[in-house]
């Protein structure tokens, strides 16, 4: 990052952040209203450099807090990595593709669980520029290679032990969903896993990713969704591709399997693993006797759901989370 870029980031961030020294760390006060899951965390200490904080504030604006917590809050992105490692036994002991890595938070969380060979890619150059700066400043550049652009055409067969799709499926165009997933499956080593998580579920009746909670949209055909959304001034000029890129058209468990081609060498790990709901509740931030009773009841039905519908319980929840598909080691 040049001195001019650093100065621009600091100037842009000045209206958002107030940063003061706190021993070896920095105390951050966020001055502007924020959006997202962790918008109410407005004061915190961090070992991030002032340059890195300002760069993220310039990049994300009123999503700064939410974006920072993606890296550092244990119950945000880290819980997705931890669930896949601890519940499903996935190990980061080989080459990993973090496709659609955004600004690097998912890769960082994987490094905290032992990953040492990550190829992280994203279409947005501003994201990959920040990721490059972040990992350089954290002394982790040797653990990760960051690429900007569409790397799918260059993927070689049997290259990766893990391919990670975090909040990716919903942003792919229909042709990309069909072609990319087949390429990902080919790029997996025998015994490797494809992980899909944080993708809005079209089985669920509420669209909460792009519109913030609109009923029935997931159940409509995409053409009807686009026609309906264009009636709002905000979306009036959107093309079909822009709607897909916005994430308004989620996915489903069946679509993922169909896009993979339902390969005969695929083991649906989440379908074969019990105790998902109990595990998630045990690691939840909010717990209560009422919630515990509800989870106990739902957990009793979990094996029935798997047997009757041949799908894991997450296939019926608002988001498709922690779906693990293992390539047979044959």
C-alpha cells in the first residue's frame, strides 16, 4: 500500500473511527451507525495496526464493525470453520481453495485451525488488495496465496484437499453453478471435501440475505422474483445477472447435488452425522431452558428427517450451513 493510499484510507476512516493507543494495542471507537450482525460493538481493543483498521473502514464504511468481527469474533465465521472441523472431522492438512474469499476472513479463521496451504480467490480487486495487506501485516503471507479474478478455468484435477465455499453459491449465475461445482469436484483429491456454508436456502419461505426478510421470494421462479423486485426504485435498473450477483436467488440441497452431477464417488457427510442440532446449541451464544427444550425435541426428530427425506436437517433451515461432501478415496 503506497503512502498516498494510506493517507486516503486514513482520511476516509477519520469520520468513522477514533483510534487511540492502548499499550501495545489500539482502542477503537466507532463513531458512525453500523449495519450487520455485530453493529452494536462500538468500542473494542485490537492488535490490528492503525493502517489496517483505516483500510477496512474505507473499504466497508457502515459495515466496518461487522467486517472486523468476521475476523475476530469466535461466534461469527470462526464457528463455521470450527463446526466443520470438530463435528465432521475435516482437517486442513493439505492444499485448500477458499473460493470467493472476500477480504480474507474465512482464510484467516482456517489458519487459526491449522491451515498452512491456502489459495484464496475473489472477483473483487478491493477485497483481494485488503486480504494481501492483512496477511502481510499479520506475518502470514507464507501460508496463503491470494488471486484476483476467476480462477476456475485454471483448476487442475486432484489439486485440493479442501474446497471451501462460504456464502458463495447464492452469488453464482445459473451456468456457473452447474459448471463450477463440477470443476470443483474434479479439482478435489480423493478423500478431499467440498464444504458449502452460509448459503440462503430456497426451501425456507423468507428471503433474508438481500431484501432483509421478504416472504415467499425463495419459492418463486427467478424470473418472477426479478419482475417483482424491479417495481422497487432501488432495483428498477437491475439486470438478471445483477440480481443473481446480489445473492437474492439462494440455493437448495438438491440443487447442489444436481450441480455436482450427483457423483457416485460422493459421500454426503452431513447426512451421515447425527447430533447437529445439539452441537450447534452447545456452542450458541444465547441459551435458555425454553431453547434447550426445543432443541431436545427437534434433535429427537433429526434421524427421522435424515431417513425419510435423505437430507441433513440443515437442508430445511434458513441457511444451508456446514454441508460437507467427501470424494471417495478410491
